[in-house]
């Protein structure tokens, strides 16, 4: 069953401060076992910081990702990543490549998102999954 994002929930979440959006995002990753990012024919998008370091932008629902498909991400579409792959492949790869999680970037928001190191993000997800009595891959 797909998660239907209602307009009121979308507006309320967009209005949250960065850390609260991040907490919401981690909870939804645990609930739905999906991570959303943007991609095009050339692959997955990356964000960058002022120091030239790359981040992987992620959201808890395709509607948030789709809202960011403009500017340099014009023509990109939301695509899911299973939580199992996110935790087992993506986060270790990001750590190896010195990339960060660009958590819940939003266009034009007063609080445009936060940077989280992959190992710290994994800890947050493990804490969330522990609420369900599950292991590090979201399995009971």
C-alpha cells in the first residue's frame, strides 16, 4: 500500500525546522522502508557544499523530491531506494567516498536541510528501527 501524502501534511512538514524535518524523515524511512532521491538518465543527483564536498539528497516521500526537480535538477524524477540498500550499500559507499546525507533539502525553504554524516545517519536509523524491534536492515 502506497503512502498518500495529503496537502496539509506536506505543508506542515515543509514548515518544520531542519532538525524536526530530519526526525520526521528518519521515522518515515522506518515506517515505509523507502528512501527517495532524484535521478535522470545520467544517474542519481548530488548536492554540493561550499567546500566542494558532495552530498546525496534524500527525502521521505516522492512529493518532496519532486518539488526539488528544478534548476540544475530540472528533468530529474523521484526514484526509491529500499531501506535495506540505503543502509547496506549506499551509506557505506558514501562514507568511503567522503559524501554526506543531504537530508530533506527543500527549494526556497527558510531552513533548506541539514548535512548528516553517513555513520551518524545510520545510528539514527538504527534507533528508529529499534522502536519496531528490528535489526539494521529493517527485518524482524
